[in-house]
């Protein structure tokens, strides 16, 4: 006589699908100077601009831009943003990444991580300004991280607010100022020389840049 298998209510109930949390993080950039240079040249040509005209409008030298387009020099975040503003595109366009939504809200997983050559430095683009004339960023400096702030985009205004940790800003005069958590500062690009993590751990801060005449 065949055995009768007992069926329980639990066995009859359908299995609930597994809930998975999204592991998507901010967009990273798999980049090289050559890739960025090619993208920059393609956008410039599509805009009908000569390299001399782009240099004049962005206040960067034509020789430097030529080196960038041929992959012989990289483009710092400040200069990348400045060139993007001049061309009327987003930094994501030059980096060949899908642009974030044009809505005023940029979710954490939509943040664009900028290509930074300096070790221990991470910079993420936040929501764009409504007038498209300012750049808001989140900076994370690991212990010992520093970046030079060569004079560029003369007359541009920088704003820094330290969320956690400490930063030391060095002026071209040699003077220094250290900002701790909760401190903030506004200064012109002409005045700054470098910015360094002054804490024993990581420092997190907000960074805003307004191009000349747009503050």
C-alpha cells in the first residue's frame, strides 16, 4: 500500500521572494587622460569651437587644453567643471557617463565620483545649482591627503564647510587657516595654494565653486 505524504499548511504556502537591498553606490569613473581628452575634443568640435576659442572662454591656455585633448595631461576637478560650464555640458558628458537626473534631487547612488589623481581624495558632484552657474561637491580626504590649488579660473569663489574632521588651507601668501567641524570659509581662487587634511582620520566637507562673475 503506498505511503500517504502529509502536506502541511506551511508547505502549501508560497515562498516569499527574497528582499535584496540595493548595493548600487555613487557612479565611479573608469577613466584615463586619453579617454577624457577624446570626449572633450568631440564635444568642442560638435560645438563648433576652436581650441583657442575654448581657451579664451575658459581662461585656460590653449597649449594646456591641447595636451588634455591628446591625453598628455589630466584635467583636475576644478578645470573639468570650468570647461564643462564653458561648453554648456555637464561633467558627466565629458566623462562619458549618463548624466544625473535634471530634477533638483540627486540621490546618493546617483552622485558622480570625479576622477582625482591625488591619493586619498574623493570628490562627488551633488545636485546642480538651479542657475547652472555653481558647482556643489562633497569631498572626502583620507589621512594625509592634500591637493594643490593652483591659481586657475581667476576670480572664482570657493566655499568650504567642514562636516567632520579638519582641513588646513594655505594661501599664496604662505598664511594658513585650519577649519574644524562646523567651520566654513569663502575665498577667491587667486588666494589659495593648497588644501590638506589636518585630522588623524578622514575629513568630510562640502565644497562649492562659483565661476567669475557668477557669485
